[in-house]
């Protein structure tokens, strides 16, 4: 499932009318800042999230809340708090095993060979829209497991980013319950986690040290320009609520941030059909990925 732009708990005391012009302006503001677009039929989800912030601020009208988001001194902070309410990410460990198979069997051997020629024995991965960290922790376990095999003599780093401060805080803590760990086997649990009480496990220091978490809004062009040199980017179940223009912009950034020969993974239900034609679609068993062909390769399909 992509970003859950809601499943609101019973809305706070305020009854909100989704068609209030102030909500439409807030919808546009959220879209402009984050790329997340609430179509008419989803507007009630936005209003319910705004209602929570209005209760916290003791405001009674959407117009007042719009003012908080636009003209008050702390508007950036308030917008950030609203985005934290809106972007709640559904995720779990080992959500996309076919992607890991593709990495092990095809993608990494290919990249290692190309980079190895130049003596560059370092790999860079980016989980963009990592939510509470299950995806980068999965990747870190996978890469650590390959350290004595495929990746012998290589180092790697994982950048994991999201715009939701609360999700990032949880990701940094690395404490997970059975729901998040349901596809993680006992051997990996014992090797990379420690008991955190309350039937929860916490990522151990070795696992945590593989990942650098940062807040990056995918619609922030300034920050997106500075994430160069990636070998593989995962942006799974994030762009599905973006409109076409926002998707295009983000995908262009991913393209320029990837090394030639690098790969982009999206979620299973997502595709770049009619979004982008610079990447090449590559099929693997059970999954697909988008490949940035090296400049020397003639136009046409992959190999
Ligand atoms: C459904 S989760 C995906 C988690 C993980 N990638 C997976 O597939 O399991 C979507 C995440 O995208 C994040 N997100 C939404 N809009 C974003 C934006 N403009 N910039 C960065 N992250 C964003 C949300 O905060 C949320 O954590």
C-alpha cells in the first residue's frame, strides 16, 4: 500500500466541510510543497488531518488554520506538522523480496563488474520515502549478508530519507513489533536485532550503523540536486499519490542522481509508463526496475 493519506481516527470535535475554500487552498499548498495531491473524493482525508491540527491549536475555522499555514511567523513549522499528519507510511521488512533477488542475481554483479574496472569498490543506495525504516533495514541486512560473498572487498552506504519527522524518529530508533517483522526469519532476527521488551525487537548497532537517515522532501529541488552518485535507488509506494508533473520532476532528479548503469526500483503497483522515457524498463523474475543506460550504449532495448 502506498502513502496512507489517512484512515483517520474518529475526527476530533470539529465537523469540517471539505468544500470550504480554505481547505482547497490548503490542498494546493500541500500539493505545491510535497507533490501529494488530494483529489476531490479524497479531500475529506485532508480535512480530517487539518482538524487534528486545528484542535491542537484551538482554532475553530479552516480560514484561521490557513492563516497559520501561510502568514503566521511559524508557518514552516506548522506546515511540517501538517505533513507529519498526512503522510503515514504503511511498510514492513522484506516487503519486496523479488527486488532483493534481482539485486543479488543480476544488478549487483553487473554494477560490481562495471565499477570494479575503475577500482571503485564502494556502492551507494538510497531509500527515498523510507517511512519508519523497514525498507532500509531490510536492505542493510541483505547487504551485510552478502558482505562475505558477493560484496567481499566492497563497502556500501545506505541513505534513507522521508519528509515525515515522526516516521524518521521511529526509523532511527529501529524498534519493531511483529507486524513489521512478520517476514523476517528467526536467523536474521537473532543476528541483527536485540530484545526491546514489550514483544519488540530493536536493530542492533551493526545494523543501525549501515544507514544514514535524513529528512528530504522529494519535491525540494535544492536538496534533490545534491544526492549524486547513487548506484541503486528505491522509491517504493511513494509516488502513487503524486500528480504527473510532480512525478516527472522527482524521476528526473533520480535519473541525474544515479550513476550510469544504476537502477531505480518502484513499488509493484507503480510504473513510469507515460511518465518518463529516459529510463529503460528491465524485467526480472517477479519484479521490474528502471535502468539508467551508460551514455556509450546505443539507443534501444537493454543488451
Ligand atoms: C507507503 S510509505 C513507503 C514505505 C516504503 N518505501 C515501502 O515501500 O515499504 C510512503 C512514504 O513516502 C513518504 N513521502 C510522501 N511524500 C513524500 C515527499 N514529498 N518526500 C519524501 N517522502 C514522502 C511518506 O512520508 C511515507 O513515509
